[in-house]
C-alpha cells in the first residue's frame, strides 16, 4: 500500500531520528493514535504517533529487559496483568514462565488487531481470537484480552478483589503533552491503584524511558516516583537497547539485584537476550539517577 517513505521520530528538543520505510504495510488512524507498520532495515516495525514502538530485530531485547528482571524479583508469577503492549509479546513470555492467567488490557482494539495481523512477533490472529473469547469467561485461564482503559480496569479489579503477582505497564513514553491520555498511567496515583491489586511479594514493572543524558527526563521522573511509592526499586538498563526499566515491590528486599541474578539459573523462561553478567551489569543505574537518592 502507499504511505510515507520516512518517519521522523522525535527524541528530545531539537533532536529527531529518521526511519527509512522500505514498504508501508499499514497506515491508519485509530480512535486513539496514528499507527504505521512498515518494513525497515530492522525488519517489520511498529510506529505509533511517529514513535518507534518495536522492531522485528530488537523487540525481544526490549520485552525481555522489561519482563525478566520483574519475574525474577517476584515471589511467584501465577497471575499477571499487562497494561498496554499492543504486540502481545509480554503475554507469551509470562505464559512461558508458568503464569496460569494473563489479563492483557489495551485501550486500542484496532491497534492490537493490526499488530496480530501484520507483525511477525507477538500474537497471531488465532491466538488473539482465543484470548478475546477467554476474556468473556470469568473462569478462563491462559491469556485474556480486554479492550479497556487501564485506569478503569484496575478499579474494577480492586472492586472484584482480583489480585496479581506481576503487573507490567508497557506504554508509549511519557510526554509533555497534557492531552496524552496515557500520561496518567505513569503517575503515583496509578501506581497506588496497581498496589491495591498486588499480591504480597508481588512486583510492578514499568518501561521507564531512556538513560541517555539528553533525553532522560522520563527516567528521572519515574525513578523519583517509584522511590516515593515502593520499598524496593530495581533498575535495569538494557545493554543492547536504548531503554531503562523499573521493577518494584512494596516491601523492602535486601540486595534485590543479587536476588534476580541468582534466580536467573532457575527461571522457567530462559531469556535469549541476556545472561547473568548482563543482568548484573544492567542493575546499576546511571550516576544522574543515583544522585537523586
């Protein structure tokens, strides 16, 4: 299909990145965002509102960096809640790790369907259909796909006394745009809502921005927020991607970095993009983050 030949991705004030699109597979505007799926030098890639969300080449590095430290920090991973993450990769990792139930919540049905149809990773159309049908059965296990606002889903889950061992928040990067509806899912009030449905020993994980000096505002804000809300905060900066991630528990855990490194050997989901040394090295936050206290 016809479409743009390039996408200019904004990175920071005065700084952008240009993506050459070899072939545009999908160019559409959903109720919530502009979605482009295209072939690039990094394979098939997903862009939302001109921001690269994932590429075929690097998506597993990203998703395992978000998911693996959090799974290792949790006491158990039987019930998982994923908020965002339209591609569906996180759901598959959770199931591979032994999760009995994964509630996947995304506000944009059209974007999730586009990912399943056109991306060579994440949900297949048949897997997505099964997950959608499971969501209508309160007793169903496995993956259940819900098209809901994450804020409202958490409120309903709290009222129904549903509890999760792991809650993963995977959204587009926080922005300065006051109208961006996903920004409210980064705040302290939202984190406290997550805590309401967290089991003892449970973990909340979040994509936390980029540690690079000229675009680290999101990371600094997320670190401060998490440290104010949680007793234990674990940083992981991917050694082969540009993103940082935070995992947190309400209680205080001694030496959480060493805990996750030791647990890696027995991890049911054995990651293909990191080993113990990469995990240990990635647990040291940048100086500018540590200087915040």
